[in-house]
C-alpha cells in the first residue's frame, strides 16, 4: 500500500507542475493579447495628442483666453517693464508668477512677436512630465514598462491633449514639481537631496498653485527620517518664501495682489462641474488608481507616490476658482496615471497566478477606458480651436484694429500687439469677477463706456443676445455696452462701435 501511495503521489506531482506551467503559459498569452489590445487603443489617443499639438504650434493666433494674458505679460517683461504694475485705473494685468513669463519673454526678444516660443516650451514640458512620471514609477516598482504605461496614459488624457501646447504655465509647473520628486527618489538623503529645492521653487514660481510636489517631498522625507525631513521642510519653506518679499516690493505689492489675493475667488458650482467631468470620463482609471494606492500603502514603507497622489488629486479644488477650466484636472489625472502605472508594476514584479490575473484584468480595463476618455470637444470649445476660417477672421479683425482711429478695448490683447496698438484693461476676462467680488472698482470702465472712450470694442461676447449667460462681464458693464455701443460685425469675434 505504501508503494502504491508513493506511485500515486509521484504521478500527481508532475501533473500539478504541468498544470501550473500550463496556467502560467495561458496567462502569459492572454496578458500579451490584452497588452496588444491596450496598445491598439492607446495609439489613436497618442496620435490625437500629436495632431492637436502640431495644430496648436502652427496656429498663429490665441486659442485660450489665458494665452492672450500671458503673451501680454511676457511682452511687457521683454520691453523691460513691470508686468505686475497697475494701469491708471488700478487694474493689474498679470495673474501668474514670473518663471514661465520670463522664458517666454526671452523668446519674444530673440524671435519676435509670436506665440510659438511659449507653446514649444509647454509642449516640451508636457513630454518631460510624461517621462518624469515614468521614471518615478520605474523607481518605485523596478518596472520600466510600468513607467512607460504611466507616461503614455498621461499623454492620452483629454486635458493633456488639449493643453499640451497652449501658451500657459500648467505643464511647466508640473514638470518642475515632478523633477523635484524624481530628484528625491534618486537622492533621498545626504547633501544632494537639497538639490530638489531648485525645481520645487521653480514650480511654485511658475504657477502659484503648484504646491503638491514640494509638500509631498517634505512628507516623504519626514516619513523616512523625522529629523532629516524636518530640516528639509524648513529649508523648503525658506526657499519658497525667499523670492516672495523682493518680488512684492519690486512690484509695489502688485505681485501679491494679482498672483495670490485675486485668485481667492472660488465657486462651488465650478468645482462640482469639473469633478463630475473627471469622474464621468475616467470611471475605470480612477478605481484602478485607488487600487494602486492601496497596494503601495500596504507595503508599509516610505513611498513618494503615496505622499504625492492624495495632494495631487486634491488640487482639483482649484477648479472652483473663478475662470478655471479643465486644465485644473491635469495634476489629478497625472497622479492617477502614476498610480495605475505603479499598480501594473507591482503586479508584474511578482509573477504569480493571482498577480498575473490582476494585471490581466487591469490591462483589459484600461483598454476599455481609453476610447472613453473623451474627444477634444469634451474638453474644450471646438469653435476656438485652430482652423483656417477662424485664422482668416482674426486676421481681418487685426487689420480693422490697425486701421481704427482711437483707443481699442478687447479681451484678446494679442490682437492689439499684432496691430501695433496699446490699450488699458488688458486682462478683460477677469474684470467682471473682480468687480463682482469687490476687488476692483469698475466705475472708471463704466464711465469710459458712457463717454465713448473706445473707438472699437472687439470681444468674443455677443451682448445683443437676450439669453446671454456665463459672460465674464458684470451686469453693469453689459448694460453699459448695450446702451452706449452697437454691434458692427458678428463673426468669430464681435465688433462694436459707439452709438450716435
């Protein structure tokens, strides 16, 4: 009987081994197939990213309203003037810190009046964000393919596709913040770790809300070593505060007022609308990211991604700021893509049957998610995107401004720059919000409209519409426009002249 039992066991052992080997082979085949399906779904999104970015680079006119504000500010710096100074009526034009604007101003000095330099800078920063996100995931999990997945997913997100090549600060700030985190991942101790302060400071002085990465770096070091983390945190706070005082004094407090104080206008409706859109178009990505966060947390060891992700997701609160757009979803989506990459890396690092099954399911779910991330129209008004017809109309509007006699009021200051004109109220899109909040007295503007100060008003708002909603003009300014000006041309922009 003992011999018979031994024979049975000897037969059963090879059978179990063969079955396990067969299951691993089947899992591998299925995973390869799922990965190919994921790649098949990812490539069209990456192609869309390239096409939209190239179209933005080639387009010589403003697409997003903030681009006009930024190039006006960069032009002011290029001319050697204070971008945070005030016009005669006390209205400040520049709502962002100076790093991106200074770099864009350098291009204007060297290459002339063009949006191309700032857009190229943003696109390079976008690619850097994808690469740095991949490096962070690879460092955390030891899996380079997982890093490639994280970077590719970020480039495939709708807000990334739209904002990648805009004349804006968003992506450069993200790139600088991630560079600091990657630096800490490489040198988490010793004197070298203080090198991360440079990109952290650049991030915050590129966009004032880019605090998630510096805070995450401090939390990570405190997690590793309380005493060393405290020293770094104090150094980081000092480095971030140090440029503030001279900047504010040099600009006669214009820097603090426009960059900090005027960004405190917040609306719950705007925040809720953006949160709903984030969830609606990423119903699979977000739960996978949450699972990746849980797996990282369960390892019970210091992890930069664990410190960064909650803070980055929390930046969606900024979407409630008056005038906010879907660019405030960039950092929450970046953190989600990093976590999904970490999930894939952790599952792939331990090639056992449960991990293989989890990786297979996650890959299939991502393949299902990608086509549902929304077309460009879901993330931006397509009537404002590059087109030959719109470019021709804006060329005509610029010529009309150039030939006009007298002062011009417009919400696109780039048209003024191209026409060789100057004007007050340069950041027109913020007028109504600041006036409604009591941050700016619009009485001078109302008086200017009443006495027909402006020979032409060129804006993107049709004030003759009875159902006009969502305008950045205050009710009083709209009433003055309707009373003292008449519509001359209705096109991609609306041109008004004084009433007789």
